[in-house]
C-alpha cells in the first residue's frame, strides 16, 4: 500500500508539470480561437448590416420602379395631349387661312351690297331720306375702319338690309319739312309700306302723295283729308287699325 501511494504521488508529481506545459501550449490556441469567434461575430454583424442595407435598397428600388411606371403612364398621357394640341394648332391654322380667304372674298361682296343698297334707296319712295342716307354713310365709313371685325361689318350690312325690308311691311307716321310751292312747310308724313307716301300740313289744309311713275309729288284735294288724318292717327296707334281710302299709284 505504501508503495502504491508513492507511485500515485509520483504520478501526480509527474502529471502536474505535463498539464502546466499543455496549458501553455493550448492557451494561444484558445486565445486565437476566441479572437476568431469574436471576428466571426463582428463579421456576422457586418453581414447583417449589409443584408439590411440590401433589403432597404431593394425596397427603394421597387418603390422607384413603381414611380417610374407611374411617370411613364403620365408622360404617355401628356404626349397624347400634346399630340392633340398640335393637331388642334394645325386645324386652327388651316381655319385661320380659310377665314383669311373668306375675308378677302367677303369684303368686296359687302362693298357691292352697300352700293346696291344706296342705289335702291335712291330709286325707292323718298321716305326718311336723312335717316336712310346716314345709315349708308355709316356703313361706308365702317368699311374703312380696322378696329371693326369683318364679322361685325357683315352683321351691320345685313342689319341695314333687314331694316329696309321691314319698311315694306310697316305703317309709319313721322314729322318733317316739305317744300310746297317753293315754301318750306312743317308737315306729317304717312307711309304705308312702300305702297304709298303721303304728306299733310299741320293744319290739315294741304296734302299730297308721291307718284312712283313720275317720281314727283302731287297735290291731293281735300276729299282725302279725313282719310289721311285717320291714317296718321292709326300709324301713331291712336286709333285701331281700320280700312283706309287713299290714292295708290299703279306700277307696271
């Protein structure tokens, strides 16, 4: 037993230096392994950070792609609008060219219409001579004005024709100065369309009618006085419309 114990003690004494020597050998390995593990952990953190960044960038990429798709659709819509506007500009320019052509054609037409209206008034029954002459003079002056649109000029010319047409369908009484036997007299004129133009002095002592055939004024006898007075009152709406017995020139 003593011998065995001695052997154990000797073995223990022999083992202790060996373990100490192993520790010295293993310590650098353990330290290196610890460093490797620490480095691996840091690397993993970096990898995780890079992965997160890649995920974020990928999400941004997807978002940008959606925005680009939206912009492409929007740009396509804008391009269609631009194309339509360009076509409208082409059509508008063509229309302007056509208007210019029409304007060049319609201006001589309006001048001829005014000349024709002037000749018509000169040959017509001589009622409202000053008013009608002024209307034609205004039309002539208007044609020389650059600040009046062609459409407005045409409207005014047509309006003048319309007024002349209305004269043929209306009955009118108006005051004026008329030369009777070389004297200027204040009279009332009675116009029945373009059928008859009659005057009567204020005191109803004299009356006369325009003869279309001779283009002269002719005196009427007193037998027409009552009918002319009645006609004047009807034209002034002082009497209800009624039959009138008045002289009418017969034309071929």
